[in-house]
């Protein structure tokens, strides 16, 4: 009996030492950068939802930017605003942006939040939000999950990949949470390859859905309203912005929606923004519309354009113009974008619709090529 107990104790000690060794290696390498401050390597790509909540807690920003992949890649907010963090993640829905805002409010002294309002309709989250927390219980659970990450064999595999790799992994994120480089390998090395791939993805999605994501006929905006209410209640300056998309991409979205992309959602955003502000007897937060038609968004694609990685994602140069606008003291200083409110919304929508129609009539070859791409994809889909 004594020998059996001794073996059992030895086994328990061995297991504990094994887990301790795994935890030490995983903490030292930290492939998902969940114990900042450490350089955020390429191994984090696809795991931003696991990583960024901890970086918000560590960095304690006063200004936070909530958005999607467009903002993650190209809004380098740290170069424009000190003490800020880009809490954008690829594929974020408005529901997730609300969750991120709640997390930031709970953990950091937030004074200003900038929120991407590309898609304002409630939509279930697709990603892992287990590390977002806004209550003591949620925070405790997230810390337990992080301990599980330390002793995980899957984490150990990632750690060993980092250790044995002959070519070092690149740094994925800058200190402000913005992505340090665009993921060319996912779409193509040349711009024309990236445009072709991105537009094919949009066409196939449109053929499957046959209606737009922000079609407000069936659009609930509870998450959007909650963001507004939280900002007013916590005395946080709130700014909304609508990301630009290259006009070709707008044409594709409008084709499947049977109307000019984004018009209805802009009107809904302005109306709800004013409604909630009136409930608090406060000024309505700013709404910056960058989905306009001007030299930036109608820039033709060439070997490598100035403002666009591909038709859905803009470059940091255009992102800088957006940040300059959002942090400017007066609309007279705007180089790009317009400020929307209840007074000018109808006029601005009419103006942009006219600009869009002018672009279509002035570029029949481009429109014809896009129509042909949609028709070909439709035939190929029907043949499957």
C-alpha cells in the first residue's frame, strides 16, 4: 500500500511538473500575445479576439477605435492621437463592437470612442468573445481561460513553431493595435490580382444572399442604440464613421441590393443618433461619412494605386486623411469626408447619388465589365 501511494505521489508530482514546464514555455513564448507587453507576432493572425482584450487592459487607453478589418489594417490611430488603441478586429459585427466598448469601459479610463458604422444592423457574433469582460465574474472567467491557454498543448505546439522556425515571424501589430502590414498572401501580390479576388468574393456572397447586409427593412439596431446610450451615460465622447469603399465595390453591393449602397443605413444612423441624444438632452455625436464619391474613392486601379490595397480595403494614406478629418477642429479643414446630421442628411444623400450616377455614365466600360463578371459568376453557380 505504501509503495502504491508513493507511486501515486510521484505520478502527481510528475504531472504537475509537466504542466508547470508547459506553462513556463508558453508564457515565455506567448504565441498569442495574451500576456503583454510583448511584440505581437504573425502567430496572432486570426486570434485578435483573444489577444486585444488583454492589450486594452495593459495599455489603459483614453481613446479607443472600434472597427473591422478596414480599420485594423489602415487606421494607425497611435500616430495621430496619444494614449489611444485600435481595438478593431476582422469581421466585427455591431454586436461585437458593443461588447468591445463594454470591455473597454470596464477596464480603461475611456474618454473618446470612435465606432465604425458600416453595418448597423444587429447580427450575431461569429468570433470568440470569451476574453471580453464587463463584470467581475466575466473578468475572473477570462483569467481562468487565460491560465488554460498557458497549460494547453495546442499553445505549446504554437510556441514550438516559434522556437524552431529558422526565419523569424514578422511583427503583426504596432503598439497602438493597428496591423503593421497588409496580408498580401491571402489575395495576391499585385493590386489587380487582389481586386479580382476581392470582387469575386463579393459577387459570390451577393449571389448567395441576394440582398444587402444593412437592408433596414429587417434591421434591428439595439446594439447601436446601446453604444450610444453607454457613451452618454459614461460621459464618453462618441464619434461614428463610415468607412470608404472603392466605387467598383459600391457598384457590386448596390447591384445586389437594388439601390445605392449605404443610403438607408446612413439615414437610420443619423435619425437614431439624434433620437438618443434628445433623450439625454445632449448634443448628437459626430457622424463622419467617408463613403463618398470623390477623387479618393473613384481612383482607377492600376499597377499599384495610391489609396487602395483592393476595392474593399484602403491604404494607410487614406486612413490618415480620415483621422485628420475626425480629429480636426472644424469641417472647413476636411480634405476627405463629410459630417452628417439631421440638417444635411437628405441633401448629402442626394448629392452622393448624383455623383454616383455621373460616375456610372462616365465609365460604361468599367460598369460593363462588372456586369459581365456578375453574369459569369451567376452562370457558373447555376451550373454547379
